[in-house]
């Protein structure tokens, strides 16, 4: 008895169905960069608050995107000028303080606000300062979508003031007491100069370096010299002196007076007026 096995081959087509997931393409772009506040040009080292420059970077077409901005400084967060560089720092609306010159910024409502600031007390010489910011927009895959360069230019204005230490008015009377021939008087106030620039100081004497008798005028006069910053000045003519700013905001110039070896002068009051005029030097 034989048994026949019949093998039937069934051929078929198996279909593997894979769901198709489509990602919307991100068309995010950098929009307008706005300057919303800037007081860099008025900065001086004696002010109590930081100087600030605030920028707002707008992003458009970001609805389908997860974006961030990379902000970098060409000069490593320094404003460079002809005489010095000014270090500054970054703050943003998403982070308290950005410690690096290359910073990642998160968007809030399609914008990033960033603040450049010069810390109060930083010595700064007047002049033109520049830097360049690089603004780059990236998606969640770290793909560069857009970029922009922003030039920062700041003209720090010269600020110079002159006063006599310990006095609050512009005119001061110094009483030398009794006048002794050849005597040097050192108990005089100092000139105080606050400046952020090189300065020119002009010194003049109404009586050309002579103490004139209040009653007899030119008939009785006593010659004298004035010492300023270690130099004895000949007050018979106006003199001009220049002082360079080297990171020192306040200058103090002690004053001395030396009388000539006079004799046979009338008793009474002798006086003169010395005038100091100060101005910044421009290059």
C-alpha cells in the first residue's frame, strides 16, 4: 500500500506597512535687531551704576521650530579703542549673567533680549570704541538657519572737572598769614581733577606773579612762585601743562607758594589772584 504525499506550494506576497511620519520644515529666520537702550557714551568711572546697551533680537517663522541663538563677540567681549580696550559683560532675559564671550540664548516669545554692560568703576578713557557681534540662529538639530553681524560703536565723551580739595565753591581765598622773605608755604589746598581724558591745565596770575599791596598797589609788590605737580611755575606769563590719562580717574595736585627775598616793604595786606582753567585734549 503506497501513500502519496501531496505538497502544495502556496506563494503569496507579504506587505510590510510602515507608517510615514512627516516633520514640518523649520523656516525660522532672524528678524529685526532693535536698540532699546544705550548709555555707554555717557559712562564715567565714578558713576555708581553699570553702563548698559540693550538689544532685542526678533525671530520670525518660528512656530514649528525649537530654536536657540548663539551670540559671540569678535573681540572676546571687549570694546577696542585707540588707547585701551574696555571689557564688558553680557546679561540676557533668560539668564542672569553670561560669563563667556560666546553664549547660548533661549528665545522667549520669539525674541531674545541681551544687555551689554560695563561694570561701574571700570577706568575708561574717552574715545571711539568698537566691537562686532555675531548672531547665529540654530534649530534643535544644531543646523544653522540664519546669521547676522552687528557692529557696536561707542564714542565715550570726555568728562573733566576741576575743584579745590575741601572747598565747595569756584573761588577760594587762601590766607598766608605773616609774610616772611624767602618763605615756602606748604599748607595750601590741592587741586582735584576728575577726568577720563588727557588734559591741558592753564595757569595765570592777575598780577603776573606778584603779591600787590592792597592800598599802594604797584608801589609795593612781592614776587612769588607757585609749585604745581612738582614744578615751580614762573607766573610772569601764562603757562600751560598737559597731563596724560593712564587709567587714573582722579588727579590731586598739591600747591606750594615760595616768596622772593623781599625787603623794605610797607606793612599791610598783599594779594594776587591765580586762575586755573582745565580742558580735555582731543586727538
